C-alpha cells in the first residue's frame, strides 16, 4: 500500500505539498516500479515526437506545410520538452525518495512543468483558427509559416510562463533528518488571495480552453461531414484535432483535479491518486504522436516514407532508393521505373568494346570492307 510519511504542518502555513513528485514514500516496490514506468513512457514518447517533428520538417521543405502542421509541430516540441526535462525529475525523486537535485531545480520544476502543460492546452485551442491549406515556401526559407503563428506562439509561452509563478515562489527545501525534501509552503497571510487565484488558475488554464476546443471541433466535424464541399479531407483533420483535444482533457484531468484539491480542499487526496495523475500527464505526451501517426494521413505517409528509405539504405547502399511521395502503389511504380532506367543505362561490355574499336577505323578507297557486295553488283 502506498503511504507517505506524515509531516507536521507549521502553524502559519495554510497548505503543505510536495514539489517534484511525492517524497518519503514507504515501500521498495514503489521505489522501483514508478521510475521504470516513467522511463518507459519517456523513451517511447520521445521517439514518437521526434519522428513527428521530422515528418513535419520534411513536409515544409517539400512545400506541403500548413498552419495546422506548424502548430502541431510546436505541440510535439512541447511534449518532447516535458518528456525529456520534467519526467526524469520525477523518476529520480521517486527512486531516491528524497530531494537530491538542489534548490534551483526545486524552485523551478513545478513552475516549468505547469508552463509546458498550459502551453499545450493553449496551442490546441489556437489550432481552431488555423487553416488546413498548404503554406507555399518563399525565399525567406523552407520552413516559412504565417507571421500570426509566430506571434501567437510567443504570446502563448509568455502567458504560460507567467501564470504559474506562485509555483516557483512558494517552493523551498526543508531538512528532514539527514535528508532534504522539496515542498511548497504557502504562508497564512497570503491564503485569501491565493485561494481566489487557485480557483481562477485551473479554470482559465485548463477548463475553459479544453471545453472551447472540444466544442469547436465537435461543431466543425458535424459541419464538415454534412455541408463541406470536400468533406472527407476536412473531416479527417478535424477528427484528429478533436481526438487530441479529448485525450489531453481526459488525461490531464486527474493532475489538475488533485492540484486544486490540495490547495482548496480541507483534506489531502490519496497518494495513489496523486501519482496516477502525474503518470497520466506524461502518458498524454506519449499518446499524442500515436494519434497523429495512426489517424493523420500526412503523418502516416511520412512515416512510411522514412521507414522505406531507412530499410532501403540498409539493404543496398550502392543502389539509389526510390523516392516516395504518395501511397504504396506509387512506391512500387517508382521502383520499377528506376530499375528499368538503370537497365537502359547499362551497356554490354563486349558490344561496347566492339564499337570502340570500330569507331575511328579509316577505310581506304582501294580496300572494300565488303567485297561480296561488289561481286553481286557485277553479276
């Protein structure tokens, strides 16, 4: 059974919570199982998000980018940062059962993680304004995208980094015997203001953007299926974005719920629920590339192309691999065309030697290379 050792709350502290993962856990199974689970989620999610980024970069270089793809690439980058910088901190904390990463990481880890989570939610909300049409490449560079996307992303990250500042202000190191723990202690004098803040903060950062995004894409999917001139393409992209928003809302709900419960409730939630919410937060970052690879046609075709090129180079390094821009039938067609062209370029060595020897031969007028033709004419 998971249980945290009780810590006496100081008289002038309104709430007391662990930062960077629950510490002082009892049980060796928890010490090993949770870090292994987090490491597996990190590795699989990082590989998936890297592949998605490579596919989107390739699409922009080939002139097949769009505003939605630019925002989804930003979403994959944010997921990659969460998996590579935030999750390992929790894995180390659960393994050590105390805090060993220093005061700077203690002060910034929850603030940085909340900034990335808020940015994810707002990026998905901004995709409701993005267009699915292609963005042409210009002389400014192969990864050109509309100016409003750069401004929107800058605004999103500024807001995301300013909103969770209290997570950084109240975090501090506390000695516990021979060890040290990282906790968040809010003084009693700030309880009234922070109580109001913690009611507004989850609502503005999570509830409102998720509900707005889900409602928009549900309506857009209904419109695309019934009234759009090309319902098949639009409905597929809309369905992908709807699934991404729904998965984010469901998988982040335990984390935001326990966060609000700790700060506004009279008693603390179960430790198992807190850990479950943290694991789902990282699993959400690993699930996003899976949704894109299985449901988004452009990402799936890009993944097939990358896989084909990688396997082709491993098999035959001297033969040029056929380029693929479409489905599997085009792959086979390109392979056949390249094979035929290579055969046409080849010249048989014996015939080549024969014509090379004959090419500059000078025939004198007295010598007739085909005397039998003269004989036939004479007859």
